[in-house]
């Protein structure tokens, strides 16, 4: 009964937003940002059950095995709802700047290959090649990190290398952390929220609208993926998690996160994405040091229960508590990014050091929890 009521409300909200007078009222009186958010939120909530039925009909299911901790076959394609809601919100509001169109095209290519992987299965190397080609497409269109001086060859080369590492790393980190109900979608929403806040702080309204469209898509999907009393009804799948990470990482490159301070501009997205960066770095270092992986191929194909959510679950003994703990960790670090608005360069450095120390403390707790009898 509650679902039918909420679905009817979402349906009413969505079709109301399509009315020209309502749209004009939002744009002139209420705020375009709220219109975009509600548009993506309601559409994502409406489309997710349809994607669930489609996944069941096509047998695109996540079967419990190996490192997976769910105990029943669960439909994938939840990411499809987020992609549809996010893209529709941008198109309906004519947010079609050149850089955004390029990012959407590259993210779409990654989503298609990930969909094939969800459906039929692909080698990790094949997915990585497509991701690298998608980033190369961005680089060729001058969507590149600008951390080192472009006037010298080595600076330009380092910027390109870091662009590949950033986008491919964040996209796969989001995929890797998608191991518990609500975790990836919730983190995607949190990251989107803080990107939007910092974008509005720095007067990048279009970037803020895009981030809010992603936030709405994630929140509309989340009720089906994270519930206090039952397992998830649908998962993001690689289609959703990799697309989510790819788009958000690309937005971090497109944006200018400080008015006149390059160190703060670098530190802000680093703090917002810190949980993903930490998880990817931690498992990579640990697997290499323990000899679990000895080559790039083994690293790509290795699966295990050593991610942040696995370790936190082992410590707390409850999956939902583990997810909420990681939410709070991400929010804590995101608040640090907001505090950088008028910060000095040294403040940016200190906040990054603080983020590192916080995650070291979490790692010590996780490790101690695993060692308890």
C-alpha cells in the first residue's frame, strides 16, 4: 500500500513538472536547481521498478557466489534507471554545453559495455580497454586535469596520465565498493551533493545542476536498493556503478573548485571522493604486499572480501550499520571540502592530512576488529 501511494505521488510530481506553467514558475520564482532535482528524483523512482521487471525478464540477475554477500538472485539494471533519469533531467532542461555532451557520450559508451558485462559477462581487460578509450576521447577534447604547467612537455604528459588514473580509478572504485545494499548509490548521492554545494559556492551553476540531477537519480533509486527490514529489490549492476563513478570523476575535472587557489581546487574534490580513493588505494597496496596479486592482469581479475565495507561489516556485525558508517565517513570528509571555500593553501593541505589520519584510524579499527577472537 505504501509503495502504491508513493509511486502515485512520484507520478503526480513528474507529470506536474512537465506542465509549462509549473516549469516557468520554478525557473523564475523557486529555483531551477530544485526543478532539476525533483525531475530526476521522481523519474528515477518511477523507472526503477520497470528496470527490475526488464532485468527479470531478460535474466540479468546477480547470482550469489564468491565474495558476494547477498543470498538470493537479485535483478540488475538499477543503474539504467539512474542513467535515464539523469540524462532526461539534463536534456529536459537544455543543459547541453559542449563539455557535458562529450562527458555524456563517453559515459554512455562505458555504460553500454558494462551493460553487456551484466548481461553476458566480459573479461575485465575488455572493460578496461573501453574505459581507457572513453578517457582518451575526453583527453582529445581537452577535458584534462591541470595540476602541472602545460607549457612544458612533462607537465602536459603528467596531466594526461593523472586524468586516466583519476577517471578510470574512481569509476572502478565505485564499482568495487558496490558490495552492500545501498552503498554505491548512497555514496554516489553524497558525492553528488557535495559537488553541487561546492559548485554553487564557486558560481558554477550549470555544474551544480548536473550534480543535482545525479543526486536525484541516486535518491530515487535508493528506496529499492536500501531498506532497513528487507534485502535490496534491485542492484545498480556494473552499468550503474561504473557510469556513476565515471560521470562524477569527469565532473570533478570539468569543474574549477576554487576561485583563485589551485591547491584548494585540488583538495576539494579529493576530500569529496576520499572514501573511494582510500578503498581503492588500500586494497591495491594490501594485495600487492601480501602477494595476492603479482601482475596487472591478476589485479584486474582478483575478487576478495577486503574492501572497506567488508572490513567495517566484520567489525560492526551488521550490514546496514556498516553502510551508514561509511555514509557518515563520506559526509564528514565532504564537509571539509565545503570549509575550503575561503581557505588558505595551508588549510587545504591540513584538511587532506586530516582526511588521511581519519581513514588511518578507521583502518586500525577495522584491522583490530578482524583480529578479535
